[in-house]
C-alpha cells in the first residue's frame, strides 16, 4: 500500500474550509485531473458518496469516496473505491490565525509499480 501525506496552512477557520472541502461538487478544485464530481443526496454525512471521474492520458477513470467518519471542523475519513482503493483522511488543526489541513491517502492501485 502506498501513502501520500501533504499539509498546508490556510488563512481561514475550519468552518470556512469545511464550506468548500465538504462541497462534493467542488472536488475538482482540490485535485488536479478530476473532471467531474457528483455527490449523492447524503454526502458529506456518514455513508454519503461522491462519484468522481478522473481524466489522465486520454482515459476516464472512476473513483468513489464514501464518508466513513465526519467530525466537522476536525476531520473527515473516506473509503476510496474504483481506480484505486484505500482511505483518505483530511485533518484540520488550528494554527496561529489559520488552520493546518493535512491530507493522508493510503491507497493501492492496480498495475503494481506502474499503477502507482
């Protein structure tokens, strides 16, 4: 399983970040290559799903994110299924006058090393 962890400090409070980060129709603003994102009627609540279409090298790949846990202003945990499987967690921690957001993705892709 591969792991990616990235962190950034936003000059915003957690409510402002959640207003954008938990809007399933805006996922493409957070990820390069996401062409389309369609949240179901439950998203971002636990059990809710956002369906994503990822475009790379002329291919369209599908990915779904299912919310496993959500504590607004603190963290959200997703299960990923489709072009990759695994989990994705977004943590928000107040820092100075803003918020440090850390994204941790533990995933497996088909194709071994080539898939990664």
